[in-house]
């Protein structure tokens, strides 16, 4: 008890509002990240399919997704800029002392941001203005730009988890910076690929969930089937890959950040034959209450053997480890993430079994109900992943080199709480506007489809297939509308090849 009170006395009053503000803005920004990182690739897959098959529905989907991509990017610019300022405003000790070492990651992310903005503008402008093949080829760098932005951010975060690429002078300041080592730290590879695949899985399930909801409402035309199948297939393919990568990053944490691993698994004493707790709560005296206890499983998962020694939280002083509450938060976030991932893997297996056995989509309404919920579940899993990463590293902002208390601003806590309130109001307005714009776009697209269907004399569910987003809009019936043309202006061949 005396130790806990002593630690609380050392915490600056600015810590709680600064942490709360950073956590709020990070959790809000990460809602946009899956679409920002992975939607360009999913859109181009649909675009390429449309050109290859001469499929107007696929091209129309790609065009509409590109509009969503642009709106999402604009909102991401705002929330990302806020985060950039917060690093300097809330954590001046971090940036002032270590900025020269790990700041290169933020520089890479900024360049990628500008490049992506230019490429999205060209892609949006190119519809109906550029030849199809030229337009598609100009868009090919878009996914790479999105991945480059993720590269910069993950390089900075992985450095904070396993700092490398510097030496300390007599005053404890970093010198002799090696940029390559500062970027490619021991945790960079596991973190980066785990993150990128998580974005592909999440974006795929989010986009597919929209069309799964449409299927449940009776919209089962080619347009909606295609809008579901392509992103869901991307997510289903990468879900088992993510499971393997998740196991790899957990082992990397076990080796490189053993105290964080102990927090994730609420292990108190260093020992072998350590049990696994599914949920459960860690108490300050090291006892665990609640949850499901599975004997020896934690040691087996960590080193493939019950005899694997797992380091406990009690192996380091209380000031150098997460407290019981922080460890419980990291543990619950980790378990929720793994649980959601397991359910999504079962959903992907369901889809794969039906497809390979019957060469068609599943027909069960429960499959589509699950698919409609999968997008929200995957976003929750992403949020839990970041909570695990950041809370499990406490009390360090730079692991074993700088504590959070050393980096926090000296600004009065009342001013920080006021800033938090203002940012919360602004974010409610921003995300409300984002949702309103998306709903307005959906309504306009549906009205366009219905009007085009009436002009073509076809039933409303088939109307999205009536036009192509290349060349001027045609007023003739869908059956007489011009075919998708090649990049050189010639019509496609019978097989639909580009």
C-alpha cells in the first residue's frame, strides 16, 4: 500500500488529462485507418476485375468506393494532423530528447500522406476523363503509398517498444544515431505485417458488411453479390494469415518485452508450467480472480513446451512495470482481440468450405448476419490491439529509457481538460459530418440506380448494372449501352480481356 501511494505521489497532475486526450484521439483516428490503408487495394482489385471482365457493375463499385476513399482520406487528414500536434504539445519531453532518433518515421509518413493525396486526386479525376487502362495504371501506386504511410508510423511505434540505433552520452542524451537501426528495430517486422494484414482483414469485413446487410434486405443482384464477394474474399484469405502473424508477434513480445508479455497474460511470478487465464483480473498482491484457468497453456504458447519459463511482473520493481489495473486492461484487450479473431477465422472457414464444395456463396441468413457484424467486430479487435500495445508498455513511453511521467507537458491540468473537451466536441462534429456524407452518398447512388432502371425498363434491383463509369453517360437502355472500352479506345474482346 505504501508503495502504491508513493508511486501515485510521483505522478504529475498532467498525466491523466494528457493520457486521456491522446487515447481519445488515437482511438478515434484508428477507426479510419483500415479504410485508409486497405481500401485502395480492395478498390483496385474490383477495378481490375471490372476491366478484365468488361463488367460495368464492378467498375461502378470501384468508382463509388473511390469516392468513399477520398472522403475518408479528408477526414483522416484532420485527425492525423491533430495527433501530430499532440505529440509535441502533450509529450515535449519525448520529442525534445528522442525526436532526432525516431522522428524519421513521422517524416516518411508525411511524405506518404502527400503522395497519397495526389494519387487519390488523379484517380478521382480520371473517371470519365482518362482511357480505362491509363486510368487504372495511374492508380496502381495508391496501395503502395498507403502502405508507406503505415511503414512510417509503425517504424516510430516499434522504436518506442524496442528502441535501437543510438548511444547515450554522459548526460543521457542520444547521440550517434543510426537511422537504419532506428527504423528496423526488433519489433518492426512483426508489428508492421501484423498491422497491415489486420487493416486488410478489417477493411474487407467492413466493406463486405455493407453488402451483407443489403443481401439481408433482399438486394441480391449481381451488383450486391460482387460488392460482397470481392472484399469478403480478401478478408477471408488474410484472416488465417493474421492468425499466424499474431502468434509470431506474441512470441516476439515474449522475447523482446517480457514484462509486457507478463502484463498481457497477467503472470505475476516467474515460473514454468504457467497457466493461461482467459480474462480474469489481476490484483496488486499478484492473485488472479475470475476468468477461465487453463493449466500450463501459457508456457506452451510461449515456447511450445510446458517447461518454458515465463517471466512475471514481480521480477522487476513496481516502478518499472504496469500496475495491476493496467495489466488487467492489457490482458482483457488482448483476449478480446484473440477471441474476435477466432470467430472471424470460423466465418472465413465457413465461406471457404461452401465455396470450394459448391462454387457459390453461402445461402444461410446466419452467415450474412455474421458477415454484417464482422466489420464492427474487426474494428473492435484493432482498437484492442492498440490498447494492448500501449497499455502493456507502461510506465515507459520509450521502453526502459524514458517514463511517461518524464515526457508529459508542464501545461496545467485544467487547461488540458479544457482542450480535451473542445477536441471531443470537434470530433463529434467531424465524425457526424463523415457519417452524414456517407449516408447522403448512399441515398444519391440508390436514387441514380432507380432512375437509370426506370429509363432502361428493368427492375430496380438490377439497375446498378446499367451503366459504366467510362465515357459520357448513355441515355439508351441498358441492353444497348456501350461496352467498356479498352485503354486504346477499341471495344473489349468477347472474353473481356483488357
